[in-house]
C-alpha cells in the first residue's frame, strides 16, 4: 500500500516541474547544500519557499536570488 501512496505523491511533483517549479531537493543541489540546510535556513537566512499542495517550491529565478541572498558559492569549485 505504501508504493501506491508514493506514486500518488509523485504526480503533483511532476506536474509542478512541468509548470516550471523546482523542488527543495533540486534547489539545494543547484546551491550545493543539503535539503535539510535549505529547509532550516528558510525564513531566517533565505526567504521562505512557496507551497503548492503542501510541497515547497521555488522558481528558477529563485536559485540565483538564494545564491546572492547568502552569497552561497556556485557548485563549481573555485580557488585554483
């Protein structure tokens, strides 16, 4: 029965992605931080994510905004 629940939960996420929204995991990966870090910083270091159907979502433009907000470095290594 859990497999059915998981499948049902994925449908809204796929629909959100098709409409241009990004999930917390996608944004965290783009920022080079963990999802827990992103969730904990939301509302303090970062602005809160919008919620659609209980799912935290960001728009693509939010990734750059979040990167600048905390001056999080890009995922490319720097230094050498």
